[in-house]
C-alpha cells in the first residue's frame, strides 16, 4: 500500500474518533448508537498493515473514551471486545472485499456488539435480575438501539470502504497516466 493510502486510512481513523467525540458533546446530532467505531474497526482490519490494523482503531476508541469519559470497566471490556471482533471481520475481508461480504461483515459486527454489550449490562449492571428472564429483558430493552447500531454501522462502513476504494481507484489512474513531456 502506498504512503498516500496509509495516510488516508489514518485520516479516516482520526475522523471516526472525532465524530464520536463531537456526537457525544452535541456538535453532531446522531441517534443513540449511531457511531463509526465498529465500521472503523472493520476498516482497520481490512486495510491497515500489521498491528496497526488493531492498534489504531482501538487507540481511537481509547482516546475518544478519555475525552468523553470512561464507564464501568467490565462493560467497557465488552465494547472493546466487540470492536476487536469487528477488526477480525475486517482481517477476513482483507482478501474478500466485495459489497456482499462487506455488508454481511457489518451486520455480523452489529449483532456481536448487541449480544456482547447487552449481556455485559445484564451481567455487570444492576438493571436486570441475574436470570434468563433478566437477560431477555436486557436484549428486549436494547432492540431500539440495535436498529440504530445496524443503520449506523452499515452507513459508516459504506462511507469508509467506499471512500477508501474511490481513493485507491483515483490513485491507480494517476499512476497509469504518463506525465507530459516538456519540449
């Protein structure tokens, strides 16, 4: 990958973290759970080289959490784990990038986030009884947020993957065009 494409990938990572922080502080109005972080993690896995595929997206999450404010460590762990899994989905996509796989990867990431984070709220929070019924209540209460998660993940995934592929196409065209000779 050329230096310009890596720089653009890092820009997308920073932009996603900025959107999360700006949304939290009310500068950008998005519904609850519409955030670019899962898309960012999947994008990182698909495009960023080596360890940076995981480190940069998780660092963006950590930095934005530091600005927004940390919360219950066990629930944070579930959130970070879900984003790490989205990064693994991105690694799987690395050699299989096409629209269908990206859409399915985004949907799987949304489902994983929903299942892990609602189970963590049930297991480590005080809102629900520690029973099967309490777990189901947690999942039912999370359904409106799940819809937003799916829509946000699909939208931000499409935006990140689409913009990046467009940049790759444009940069490849520029490489094929021979510079004009000055006589």
